[in-house]
């Protein structure tokens, strides 16, 4: 029998796009959280410093559909359907209502996010902008008429991989100042360029107005203690043009990164006793226990690899367990009792194995319990064996706790099986 602890908080994966034909997957498994803010203003249109309709920047860019907002914290919500479809209904720049639709958690509409590696390496995934659509932080561009174009001779480029998009060129022009055509982490800095997907796609038909859509993040710093991003990004089609550097007519200008940070993806795991026991996790391991002995398994959800969550904040609770079969049938390896985040299992049948499985937040963890038997000398003198001893002759053996005959009957209550018979004269 397979035991399955089913938790009540499940994020269902729904794969469809917001605003483009891209198929995007990410969400809770991606490490970036928070927002980027592009609030630049065109100096030729009026005074700066006030929201007066002269803004030409990008607005809010969400780095992950699982970004937390508000006090108390709650998942970002968006309008699903209606006139405000896909617009934030409880985050930065939120609309007041969702006429014709409903306000739902963003990750239930589509999962997306940007993943920033723990050390040096390329970023991956997409951010989302209500104003601009998808922002690519990885290397998801394919060139028109390339091998990755499913129909190179057609007028419209179609990627073979639906998570990618087409562009006339995937190489940033020198004027953008991009180190790479994607964003790369080098120690505590981000280097390279993200890309506005809809602008890149328009370059295929020559309908982008000459824009390429690159957002430069060269030498963007990461605070190693908090994981927060520092400094600014820049979208300008000619960084050497002094007019462009003060007037965003040929780009969207500055992008403030201070509202974004790296949050390590959480991992579901099974520990012994607690999340802070200091032991390795039991995920995908075989744990051997002795028959009639018990072990307390503990479900945890945090960002550490092992069971070393010192504040126990990763305890998993609030699940609805299914009934546990405790009949002790021949197919049963263990009996179990669920309480909170704990699952107390006891070995009942020697030589049997059984999976204990936990499901939570769309993730799964499993440990296999193998029941064996180790001879216990104390069993031989246990009071529960007194009747067995009384029926066993001295010098002979009776059954031990493993079913073998390792208990030698030498105690005073063992039978004296020597038969003496007096023969008369």
C-alpha cells in the first residue's frame, strides 16, 4: 500500500500566454521575486517628478507570478477575463475592479518568472509588464530563417519551441552596450541584456520602428546579505547619443531594480523528527527501521537542501490526510499515525517495503521505509516471554524478536526436562 499525505494548498500549472503566443512555465520554482519600475519621463513633454501623463517609461515589471505583495502578505492577483483582463487587482498600479471577470491569483492564470542562479550562470525565464508584455531575461530568441524556425520561407517566423520567439537578429547592436544577448550572473553582478519580446518580434516584419527592445543590465549589483537587486537598467537605442540619454524618445529610459530580490526556491522534503534536526533529507531514500520500532517523519518546506532550518519556519501544516491502513495485513510494511506535520510510522512486517509520500504546493517528496529485524538480547528476558521460557527446556532455545531461535533458556523459570526414574529392587 502506498501512503500519500495530500496537502490542501496546491498550485495548479496552467500553460497559456498573456498577450502573446508564448508558452511560459515558471512561478514558484524561479528565484526572482518583486518588481522593476520604469517611471522615466520625457523632458520635452513637461516637468518631471509628477505623474502627469508625460511618462514614457515601462511602468511596473513583475519578476514572478508568485511575487508577494501587501500586508499581510498575499499572492499577486490579476483580473481573469473582462475589460481589465490580466491587469493587477491587488499589486502596484492595481485596478479598482475586474468588470466582466474575477480577481484571481496570478499563478493560477499563467505561471512565469525569472530564475537567477545561486552563483555564476545565465538567467532564464520571463518577467511580465502590463504595458509591454513579456520581458525575456534568458536566451530565448531565435532568428528568422534559422534552423529553429519551423517555416523559414513563410512571411511569419514560427518557433519550433513554443517558449521562444522570433527576431530578425538575436545579437544586440553595439550601441546598446550589452555584454550578452541575455542576462548573466557573474558573482554579485548581473551583466547583459533582457529583451522586450513584442518589440523583438516586430523586427521580423520591419515594423518595430527601428527599435530592438534590449534592456541593458550591465554591472547591476546584488546585495549578498539580502539578495536585493541594486542600481538601474537602461533601455535606449543609442547609448552614445546625448539627446537619447536625456530624452527617452528612442527608448523607455531607466529601470529601477530596488524592489526586486532573489528568493531561493523552496523545497519539499521529508526529515526525521523536525526541520532543524540537522540530518540529511530522506527524499528518494530508503530508510530501514526495525520491526516494532517507530520513526517520526516530518514534512518540511524551505530553501535548504537538508534538514537544517534553524527556526522551523518550514513546517508543513494544514493538510488533509487520507485514512491510514493499520490492519497489519501481509502486504503492510508499516502502520502510521498522522499528527500535524508529523507522520509516526511503526514497522509491522519484516522484509517489506512501503512508500511514504507527501504532496504540497504542487511538489512531491517520497521516502521508502524498509522493515528489517535486528536481534534484541533484551527480548529473551522480557516478561512477555515468560510463558515461552516455561515451555522451553533448559539449554535449548526459543524464538527471539526476529522469529529465529536465538534465545537460550538458561533462566530459573525454564523447564527442567531431565527425567529421573527410580527402579525398584
